[in-house]
C-alpha cells in the first residue's frame, strides 16, 4: 500500500490549509476560501502526471467509473463487454446505469484480450469497459484495433493502474473516458476518492454535471445554476482532495521505488522452477504496484498459498478465491440479487451468468498470486520475503511432483 507508507507533513499541511478556512466544500465560497482549492489542485496533479486534458475529482473510484460510463453515453439496455477479473465496482457501475455486462476472456496481461472482446461481440454491443488490473496495462494496440473496427465506445477502469501507461499514453486515456481510484489501498490515496479523466471536453462536462446533481457550475450562485442533466452526489470533499493532492505529488517517487523493488523480488524468484510472471502490454509502463506470480496451474498455486499461510507469509492476494475480484464468487450477480429491481431484471441478462464458459480466465486467475509491492521495503525485507516465498513454492512444487 505505497501511498499510505508515506503519510507525513505534506498531507498534514494540505489538511491544515483547508481547516484554516473551514471551507470543506469544493465549489463556491470564493471570498472565505482564501484561494484554497484542493479538489482543483488534486485534479491538476493528476493531469500533470497523465497528460489528461480534463480531470474531475470525485468521491470514489467507483463513482469515477460510473461517471466515465454515463458521460460516454452508456445506459439502459447497452451491452458492455467486461472482464470476469476486476474489482466488483466495475460490474456494479455497469448494472447501476441499467447497462448489461457481457463477460469476455482475459489473457496473461490480466486484462481483457482483443480476441476475448471479439468473441463476445453481439449486434447490441455498445462499449468495452477495459480494466487495467494489478498495476499493469492491457495490450492496447490490439484492443484499439477491435474497438475501432467495430466502432465501440471504450471506457477504461484504471482503478488499480494510476501512473501506468502503454507506449507513452497513460491508462484511462485511450478511449472516451477513464477512472482511477484513490481509496486506501492504491498507489496514492485520498482516504476515499477517485478521478475521472477524459481528453474529450463534452464528455468531461457531462461527467462534471452528473457528479453534482446536474449542476453546470456556471456563475457564482449555486442555487441558481442550471441543471442540463439528471445527476447525483459524487462530489469529493476538500479534506479528501487535500490528501489526494499531497499523495499524488509523491507518485513519481513511489513508482520509481516500486519498480526497483519489484525488479529485485522478481530477479530473486525467477530462478525457481515453475515460476513465471504476468505479462504487461508494455513493460515500460508498469506502475509497479503488484508483483504478479504465475504458477504452472491452479492446483500448484493453491498449494503455494497453503504453504504461505502455514509459514505466516502475508501481503499477497490469491484472487481466484477472493470474494470481490473474481467471477467465481459473484453469486449475487449470477443470481441478480438486488436491493431493488434493476433494469437488467426487466430486460434480461445478455448471457447465462451461471454457466459462463471462460476457460482462459479461469486458468490465468487460478495460477496468479499477487504481492502488493511496498515502496519502503529495504533489501533486507525483500531478501527475507523472497526466501520465504521461494521455500513455500519449492515445498508446494515438490508435493505436486511427488
Ligand atoms: C479495478 C478497480 N475499479 C474500481 C475500484 C473502486 O474504487 P473505490 O474503492 O475507490 O471505489 C477499485 C478499487 O479497488 C478497483 O480495483
């Protein structure tokens, strides 16, 4: 959890600024706020890193992905191709907007593959919601070719991939709009928060309206502003934005250390028989937040997980059995268990969610064990971890081979 490792005077100073004026609201109050605009600062920091033309700070990454979909024109009845391996927020956002998730295969990049997208196309496909998982990046050249050929809308959930890029373009900026999460577990955190990004002005403006009850944010009398569309409250508070701005300034340092530490661990573990690593669309664009180990098959990965649990190794995720990141555990989605009726229950699901055939995704996620990379690790910490993990892998593999 790199951002949280570096909390310090910078975050405190940003919060003090906000408290000194008492203006915790991101809009208006120009006279009292002494020119302190933390949400705008946070947005500017994200634009500086990513080169996005527009950025909008919101209350969460989930809100940002919902805004990205809505502002890209995705709504009731639209089929949206989604991965079965993502944080559940991606699928929830599609469903809450009335759209219909169509699950497609991922590949060893841990993201949707171009081939998977092609196979999931139907005459009703409107969009692809690509998720850049585990700090990395998808195979964008191949995916963009499919998106263009079939005139699809591309929305990117880069919730876990802020500061990752592909051939010089930052994740989130390949399609109509993108989303980053700055929750407590990300490369940088606002406590809770997210950023919507887009290079398209009209999409950004729509997101800006959507995330604040439709407000057009014109003039300085909030109560008299126009409301071009129906929206909701996805606003970020100035306190969260203050932390987000301070943390985002630390991201170049965090990424540099993450990459160094990831390379160190990877070099220690790569010599072990049977171990490989998840692929990256562009290895130069990794954010370095996860070390993604791949074992030869699901059975051996499970054995490694068991050995690591027995040995007290911590700091890893085995997504295959995780309740929130892999479709195998999403019974509530398969059975459409809702608090109140959603459009998908009226329109009908576009696939039989209980009997999906996604063998490649099953194989990839079954083999995957991800370690969260820490930016403050010392070589001693990493050598100790690498030797513990190596022992567990060797033990697990010897059981498999016995
Ligand atoms: C891929 C992805 N999308 C969306 C989100 C949601 O972000 P938040 O927790 O900020 O709502 C997350 C958070 O873990 C995520 O990993």
